[in-house]
């Protein structure tokens, strides 16, 4: 049996908005990286009141900060993606907004075709420092179990 509802919400990966700041509620469950938390809160999901606003906050932040194109390495195999671990791809830009309503995707070149891949699945190998930091921010968000 779970100790409380907050623990159950954390384990399920869902934190409902109940008159509290959802991002702050999520952050209470994790070991903090204060600089990263502050950047995410103040630059990415600032003034976001629901999942759609958080998704679009992430989308426009990444679209603005990532320096496209760059090469990236697949860091994990995922069932819905054809990429294999350690495979190198060329990242061209953000996927269309509609593709990023639940998770961030980037357009890439894979086997001479354009393919949208989850940003959580790749890590830049020749991107700028701000590109690496922004992708690390997204990886942190995903790893900690935060959702839009």
C-alpha cells in the first residue's frame, strides 16, 4: 500500500494540477539540480498552466536554442523507432508541432530519408554548448518522469 496520494501520483508518472504549480510539485519528488530546475521553470515552462502550454513551451524553447543541423548518436533503442544504439544521424530541425504534443521529436536524415525521432533517444556529438545543454535539459525532464 502506498503511503500517500502524492507517492501514487509520482509512481504513475502523473501529477494533476490541483491549485498548485505542477512543475514545483514534480520537482519536490526529485533530487534537485538547482540550476537546471531554475532554467526549466523560468525559461521553458514559465506561465504554463496545462499540458498543452508546457509542451509548446518546450517546443519553442528547443526550436529557438538548438543550433541545427547537428550530428547525434542514438543513446537507447526504443520500440517505436528504427534507430539502434550508437547509430549516428543528422538532425535537421524540430518536427512539426503536432508531433510534439506528448514528447519532443526532431527531424533527421536516416537511411537517406527524413525521419522524426524522439529527442530523448539521441545525444548531440557535434552540437554547440547551448544545444547540448538544451538537450540535457530535455533528458533531465524525461529521466525524472515529468510530463506535460
